[in-house]
C-alpha cells in the first residue's frame, strides 16, 4: 500500500499534464475558428462595369486578408454581358471560396445574375426567390441575334460544367428564357442549398469542402464559417454615384443639356447660374462616360455637335448650324456606346430636338444682345426721357430700353407718374429734371425709341 500512493499521485499528475497539453494544443484551432471572417457584399440592381470593379476589388481583398469566404448577396434583373464575363472569369479562378446568395425573399438572379450565381463555388437561394431568364437582349430590349444567343448558351454551359451544375438548365435559360423558383433550382442541381438568412447560410456552409483556384492550380479548401465574423464590403458614396451614373440615357442627357446650358450663358451672360449648372452636368456626363464603354467616333460626333451649336450662337443665321448640330447629336447618341448599350430612342430624339431648338433660341438671344444699345456711356443717356413709375426710399424708378434705373431730381424730389429728362449720371443713379411741356424742344422718349 505504501508504494501505491506515489504511483497514484504520479498518475493523477500525468493525466493533468496530458489534459493541459491537449487544451494548449486545442487553443490555436479554437482561436482560428473564433477569428474566422467572411467578407459580404450586396449587389442590388443592374450589372455594370462599376459592379464588376467592385466585386473584383472585394475578391482581391478576401484573398489578400485571408477571409474564409467571399459572400455576394445578389438581386439583379441582369446587366451588361461584358461586365458579367469579367465577374465570371474572376469567380472561376478565385483562390478564396465564393458564395453567391440570391436574397431576400422575392429577389431574383435573372439574365446576367444567372451566370454569376452559377459561377460561384457555392450557389444558394433564399425561400421565395427565382433564377433564370438569361436570354441576351439588345440595348432596345429586343432579342439578340442567333450568333449572340449561341455564344451566350455556350458560355452558360461551360460555367455549369466547370461547377458540376445542370447544363440542360444552363442552355434552356438562354435559348428559351427558362426561369425557376428556389426549390426546383435545388432539385435540378442549379444551386446547392436553400436557406432563410445569411447567418443560416454560414452555419450550413461550415465543414463543406470546395475546390478553388485556376483550372491548372486547384486545391481543396474546407469552409469554417460557423460563428464567423461578417465584414461588409460596400460601394460607398462615390461607388453608389458611379453606379447611378452608369446609364447611357443619363450620360447623353447630362452631356446634351449641359452643353445647352453653357451656350445659354455665353449667349446672354448673367449671374452665371446657367454656366454653373451646365458645368456640373458636363462633369457628371463625362463621369458617366468613364464608367460606360464608349466609342471614340461617337464622342467625336458629340464634340462636333457642340461646335456647331456654338457656331449657331456666335453667328446666328437661318439655323444651318443648329440643324447640323442636331443631326450630329442624334448620330452621337446612336454610336456613342459599345456592345449592347444604346441610348433609348424615346430619350434620344426628344433630347436632340429640345437641344437643337434651345440653341436656336440662344442664338436669337445673342443676336438681340449684340444689337441692344449700350447704356454704359453717359452721353447716350443724357437727354433721354421716361416716366417715373414708382418711388422707393426717396428715389424714383424709370425704365429705359428694358433696364430699370434709379433717378433723383436735380432741383426737387421726383414725383411718381411725371415725365423726366436725364441731365447727368452719378454712378448707377440718373440725375433728372422735369421734361419740357408738349411743344417744347425735347429729346427722344422711351416710346419713340
């Protein structure tokens, strides 16, 4: 018995040491699970170059900072095919797991959204969502040519094959415009799971294994997303502004109306309001051009239209320059953007006609301003007559050639309703005296001018 106690104590000590070592060895794994982070971004709206750049930036951030996954919550009616291809290429070669989640309930991944969803390592949908209708259309909303449809169908099938998804649906949603709800998408192997929320999605993904990386350098990654810290990756103010400006109609509208406003300021200089507004609109228009793919030829036609409009304002005539500028503006709207982007004819024609008509009016205003007599010379004002229309603060108000002047009597206060003659000018005030009675010698009256 005397020998048993030390052995017993030694055994207890050994067990305690083993437990301590096990806890110490378990701490890194627990810490890793606790420090697991997931980068989440929202795509709500049309797929544009702004969205493509934003998703590429998020993907690079997730890869660089060691995020467990990159989750894209999507609700889109579609968008530009060229931007969609860029997003798909990035997702297919990503070295970090990409999860596309169609959410919230009532949302959809249509057209471009289908390609993006199918290209993710994990495709998920919320209850009450739908996916499909990927038939490409032109900028006017018409169905694209057979060549474009065939190319899009092959593109969709290649994505489905790469991610082991339903290739029949991929081809059908392009050629026939097929669209299905979440439960059918799950049954038909279009998506991997249906889950009610982002938190539930992260719990469901935990422990799954996906193959990441480019085709020639793939590797398996086990997802550890349960209780992961969610980090939002938003567009921000300027990103939202660029996304809002990513519209051919807005770009054409801002550039056209901005040019017209600047021409009005040149035709009839005033307080500068038209010039300021025109400058702001032109800047917004060029920001929109920097977002959208445009043709140099269309931009040159736009500059030609601006030059012809300026010629109409500077040398107004029978409207030849205005007509040529309007025609150039229409052609610019047709040819300005590349690919499937087009300015809607319902916007193109009215804006072009309004700007052309506005330039004619601006030219007329400039012509009248150049022909109007100059009232800055004192000699041209002396001897002019007018009727005092009102009295304010001891001074009178008269109107000469469309301009209001403040008048003060030389020998006596002016009286409302009395005709006066200008005898001198002091700064911006006119010094007057009572006009001669009828039949006496007097200068030209306001009515005679």
